[in-house]
C-alpha cells in the first residue's frame, strides 16, 4: 500500500457521514437468532426446496424499519440442509420488482443450473435448478448473481447457506447440533442512514475497494451475543460481505482450531490465533469454552482498504457466552478427512492478470486488461482436463478470486506451498498485491457448449464493474 493511496483512502473514510454518533440497535444485548434449518421435501432419491425472493422490512436500528430483501423471509435466507449424493431440486420464485438469480456458490453442477448471470428470473417468474449433490460435507451458500446488480442485491439481503452432510464427517466426534454447539454465522457489514435506510449508492471508494459498512452484522443482527451450553462451539462462518476482508481473532489471542475451508473438512485440524476470511470464503472453527469465561470474537478489516471506527479498524463481531465451566472437551482426531493428492496437470496452463484499466488508483478493476462482456465466451476448457490456473495480482488491491463449478487446490503462493489452513478444497482464493497464486482444478461430469461458468473477483463491486470472465466446458 503506497503512502499516497493510504492518504487518499483515509480522506474518503473521514467523511462526516461515517463519523456520526452511534445509534441504538434493535438486537443489541439479545441472544443471537440463527437462520432456520430447512430440510425441504424428501422425494425418491432426492430433496426439493422452495425458495422465494421477497421484499420486506427489518428493524436494525431500534424503532426504525429498514426496507430489505430476503429469501423466504425479510432479510437473508434459511440454511438448506442436504446429504451428499442426493438429487436436489431448487425452485426459486422471484417476488421482487426486478430480475434476479440465485447462484449455488461452491457446488459442482451443470452450467445451466449454476444460477449465474445467464439464468435470470423475471419478476413473478420461477426457475428450478436440478442436479445431484456431488460434494463432500461442508458449508456452502447461495446468493444473487444478477448481471450488473449482484452487489446491490446481496447488500439488500439476498443470500443464504447450504449445509451438506456426509458419512465421513458424521463419524467424527465434532459438534453438530444446530443451535446448541454448532452455529452458522453470516458476517456482513452495512451502512445505515439516520432514518434506518440501508441504501445501496456506491461512491468512488466503494467502487474501487468494495463497499464496506461501519456496522457489523451477524445473521443480520447488531450487538447480539451467542449463548452456548457446551464445552466446545463449532462456528460455521461465511463472509457474506460485499467488500470487507476480515482478520478474525478472539480477544486476548485465545487460540482456536480450524477444521474446514470452502469445500469441506481439512485433512487435519489446524491451531490458529487468527483466520483471514475474504468475501465468499467459509471457515469452520472450534472454540474451547470449557473454562466458562465469555470470549469476544473480533474482526480487523484487513488491509488499509477500509478501517472504520475502532482501533486499527477492529470491530467486535460477537461475544460467545458459555453458561458455565465444564470438563475439557475430548481431543480432536489427528485426521479429519481423506483428501486426494493435488492432481497432476493434464490440460492447459492459464495465467490471468489482475489489474486496472487506466493509470494508478482511478481505473476499473479487470482481468487481463479487458472488462467482462456478457455476450463473449472468453475461453473453453475440455471436459476431463486438469488445468493449472495462475492469478497474478498486478494491482494495488486485494482480490478474492472465485471459480464456479470446481473445488480447486492451491499449489503455491509466490512459489511457496500453501499454509495448512489453505491446503484443502477451495473455491475462493485471496490474492494480495504483487502476489502470484497457482491453482490446480479438474473439470468433470458436465459439458455445455452454450451455458458458461463464471470466474471473478468476489468483491462484488469489482465483479459488477467487469472483473469477471466466463468459460465453457466442452
């Protein structure tokens, strides 16, 4: 980060709108409400879900109604629980006044079922995605991916979680009782006007760095606490923010254990004191609460992109309150999952340059110097190929890059092997300025010469401006 860029951003962040007095929030001091688990309807060999995109009102600020969008509710959506191997049917009805989509982020599926910008749903219409669930157990999600309106629609609340279960994960001695010792936390930040409005009106800084709010939300709530009546808490964390990259830690540098990343379980538990989570990424963390003392989960807004209120941009995320001291939980197994080795490359090696149009700070974020064109297929991948993709970040920005359809493996960062916490299955990889990240991915099962998959930055303002490519598997 250059000194001129830091000064430029600091000036933007010091605007009077962002320095107002802290309002009272409706959920402050209350126990956190978790998203509802939806099991769908069990069919012969499958599971069907009905989802409806809705406009509603949510009380974020005490006594004020904020217009929001949600899925089967006023803001955000449910947790869809399914088992690996089931055939899914996901019917989406659009009750909004504008077109939208739902993208099944992280799932391996046919391109025509992906829910990306090529599967829009007009107001009043419905669309059904059908595909077998070819995933290991893990935490996935779904969100709007409408062409040019992804950021605005996710900001308004169009996102939810998919929880996949399988026999391998079910055999492990892990917390998995929803709302008792297993908690899904959707992390976001938003900005509110004095009237409670959560308007999406990005300014120059928002477009450049991603839209970042000064109010931290967990499952759409502010200042709530998490009560736990167990010695060990499993936190399934989704960074559902538009542009914020969170460095998560527990106050006092209390250690925790990461057991899973985007695509499911890691091979072995990893002890950490902080976890860096970019937009679109998921992590599963185990926190030992046996001492009985409350713990505060905090987030530093990573990088110099958006430090708002608080020391160095550090925010309280949620206080975890155990009911009492308990005997220490049993030790975790040394091995969590069996992951295949990183496959040998059999197909193309592709290098993608992440940069800006124009000079310096004022350009538009793009890949290979060219903005996304909705009518252009950028490249094709042969079915069955194992390809090597390299992201070279030549910009001054951080870019979390997401590839649809596949769970990839990180081969190296600047020639060095990935850290253990990144060595599992991934669908988003954060690239730092000046960094070169090498990935390996296999394209199996589905070919379609017409319907494309997307590859893009998951800072949603970058995506909407054109930091995205599309490809077909043939």
